[in-house]
C-alpha cells in the first residue's frame, strides 16, 4: 500500500552526478535549492494546531489555528511554521500562502507528523484548495483534499517561484471536466514560474471517485496529476506516485504553444492507470531528461501514450532506463527523435516487478526481490539521490527504476 512516512533526509547537492549536456548547469543549480526543509536553523518557529486561535502568538503553548495565517502574518524569511496533526477545514475558501522568503532563507511550512495534517475545503468552480503565491517556500508533508462533489479543479496551485513541494498527499480533487483545466499540483501558465522541485508526492483520484470510473470524457484534456505548464527553468519532478487522474496526463511539463521550455528533469516517478497518458513534455524542453520512470497501463479513456515528447526543438531529449508497458496509445510517442536507451518493457501483471501489484492504487509498489527494475536505472541527468521513503540511492550496484529503492 502507498504510504508516506519518515522525515526528509538531506540530499547531496550534485556530488557524483553524471549529467547530460547543458543540463549540468541547470540541474546543479536546481538541486542546490532542493530540500532545504528544516534547514533554516537560525530562524524562528511558529506553531499551528486545530485547537489554537489566530489571535494567539503562534507559540508552542499558544498556537495559531490556521497554517496560512501563521505564514502570512508571523513568519519571515528563514522561519518555520510547524503544523500539528489534525484537520484544517477552510469551508468554501482556500488556504492562501502569500508570504515570501529569500534566497537561502526559505519559509518552511511543515506537518509535524508527516501526512497527518489535512487541509481541505468545499470550494467549487475553477478554484483551489491550497494556493502557494509567494516565493522561496517549502511545503512539506500535508494531505490536501476537496470535500466538494461539485468540482473545484485544483488541489495545489503555484504562482510563485523557488518552491519545493515534498511528501504531500493530494487526492479526491473533484474536477468539473471543463476547459478551465486543473489537477492535483498545477502551476500558473500566465507567467514563467521557475526553480520548482516536486518530489515524493502521492497524487491520486483526481476526478475519479472511490470505487467508480473516471469522471471526465475523452474530450477532456486539461486535467493532470502534476502539471508544470511553464517555460520557466529548473523544473525537477522526481519520486512522485500518480494514478487515477481523469481528463489528462499523470505528469505534464513544458510551455504552451509558442513557448520554448527550459530543460526539465522527470525522473524515478511511478505513473499508472491514468485516463489519458502517462508523461508528456510539450513545446521545447531541449536537453530535458525522462529517466528511471515506471509508466504502466495509462490511456484508460483517451488512449494516449506512455511517454510523449511533442514539439521538441531537436533530438536532445533523453528517454532512458524507463519501464514502460501497456499504455493504450503506445508506450512512446514523439514529434522529434529523442535519444532512447536502456528502456525496458515488463508487464506488472507478471508478478516480477512489485511486492504486490494492484492497478487501482491499493498495492505495494516497492520492488519485489529480483525485479528487473532493481539496479537497472541511471544516475545521470539529475536522478534523485533519495527515494520516496527517503532512502539514499543507490543501495546496490546502480540506481533502481521507479519511486522506491530496493531493499526497503
């Protein structure tokens, strides 16, 4: 079963990476900003609890009541807001984090018991449960969900830059399947946001009710599990698990038509059983890398590809060391000629990959002993040096393919 556990471990900035072409500079810069969680030791810590009050000073003994109030009204650059376990219900509104940190002094908002802090709302229409509107922020360890069956379209919405989103669980975002679009974690497409790291998030049941079928018809293409629709630089998408997204792709990255994207790293993700396709990069992304991903059985409704690179400026996109199988629109599609090497195609139903394969998200997606994904990954191109469980990579002779490193 997919669980979120443990505390973040520090990630080495770039030591030992064998990077690909001009990706060296941007990956090193991006990893230098990655996982500063709990790293602001000189800052103040403010506290939030479901039993607190926003008229309190946000101390441990007199906590505030809402995470965004503490961030926006108490925290300064380098400070941490620690949120106690419990449910934070915003009614028909949204949690809006507007305060910014500074370079090297991020504002960190973190759940004290990872995965036990639920932020929810019943907001409907083209709105969001959580909006991250500031810059230089870490958002770590929360559960984000909608309580509205009418459809609110967005779980976590980013309009700022220099943001790390890690170890969150985003689920049951009941989208309305309109052209407004939406999804689990989505960036604004109006401006070029940049320097984003999305790591070890669990995104599922986006427009896909429990025990039901995907909500959106095949004509819906604007809803995605993770969507960084921006030409901004330093976009890192790693170790995420995404399934049951209705109306779009598991992971989508890149600019809109006419926008040329900077290089993107999409590595060590597990993407399966989504309505349209698995992973897509659009509009450029020259020297982007799609490595060490497991992409299975996507295209449930719209029969699109497992991995799709479109409108690539040339053939400098690396698709390597992925396990891609059973995607209804084909396992690989491209408008150019990406570099493909060391990819495998193994059926999860064979019983050789996972501890317990289930296509509905109820399985255990750690590697089974002897899995062909073990020691078959690549350490190049910004592949993450820790896994979904915060275990260091590699544990064996080489990196594993997928979100987990074996043994676990």
